[in-house]
C-alpha cells in the first residue's frame, strides 16, 4: 500500500514539475512557497504530503478529519515560519510526513482486522 501511494506521488510530481500539489506555483507569494516551487526535492515532499493528506481526509471519520485539518493548518503556519530556509522546510515536511504516514499505517492496521 505504501508503494502505491509513493508511486502515485511520484507520478504526480513527474506530471507537473512546475506545480506543487498543495498550491499553484504560479500564484506562490510567500518565501516558503517560492522555495518549494524552486526546489525539486521540496516539491516532491509537498506532492507526497498533499497526496497522503487527501487520502486520509477521505478515509478518516469526521472527528478525526477535523483534527487532522486543524493539525495541517498549524503545520502550514510552522512551514511558513521557515521562510526560504531549505533545511527548515525539509525538516518540516519530514516531520509532517512522519505523522501522516503513521496515521495511514494505523488506519491500514485497523482496516485489516
């Protein structure tokens, strides 16, 4: 299942290298958004994060979905605080992806019972 999500994320990244998955690069205004659009590795992390978030948003029950949305909004504020710092942005994405991967893994375990 993890391989499927990664394949989907990679195909999305390959299909639109000038656009990050969670926002339109043509409309990027903030330093973090511009850096994500200009840095392929960050763009790829953004694609994976957006895909995992969208999958979970559709799978989780309403209460969990609301919490996940609130967490995502808080994370976006933290990401924005990184500005154009690639190392900070990378760490922010890696931390968020760890959480989303964990939630998806738990959901898969519960679904398999």
